C-alpha cells in the first residue's frame, strides 16, 4: 500500500534524528512508517498548552523513554518537530516546547493525557505552526542524543 501521508523532520530536530542508533533508530522509523500509512490513526497524545488546555502539538512514544513531537499541517503533511528522552536528565517536554508558542514545558499525568486525534479524519492541523517549526534552526548539541 502506498503511503497516504508525507512525514518530514523539522530542521531543529534533524541532527537528533541523524544521531539515532540501534534499536532506537529502528523503532523511530517503524513509527514514521506507521505515520506515513495511517496518519493520526498511528495514535499519540495531545500536548499540554501553557493554559492547561490541549495544544496542537502531539506526542508519540516510539521506544522505551523516547518520544517524538508531531505537528500536522494541511492535508497530508506531518512534521516531526522534536525527539528526545523522557527521563530525569533530559526533559523532552521542555526541549520540545522551546520556541513553540503556547506549548507547555510541563506534561500531563498519564491518566489525563487525551488522544492526539478525537476524530481520526480531523487531526489537530495547524499549517502556521508547521511553517514556524520548519523555520527554527537547530540549537547547539550538548552530548550525544542518539544512544539506547
């Protein structure tokens, strides 16, 4: 079956994706493939806005403590805006929220995490946010992010 969705990696996130190795890399690309074929049906959760409401950015777990942040554009575009680990020494939410207006650096309790898409045919699209995310340049790296 041909892919229905176009999945790209934002410039700010590209060095982190290129640094992935081993099982982390394998699982990352499995989720990318699921997104290409299933879009919002590939699941995930809505991120929290600064106000406590739902933001348009979604999060998808892809391997153990690894997460990716997703932004949906018009039609069939999905942009991976950030990847990182959810652990004490790396806060994927804070790093992913940097430069994204209204996105909270604080996540939600697991039992309070809404699905990314309430209606699978109507993802939380925000073409302006896709454009913004694609304009953000990568920051300086602190250590190697890609290990398992």
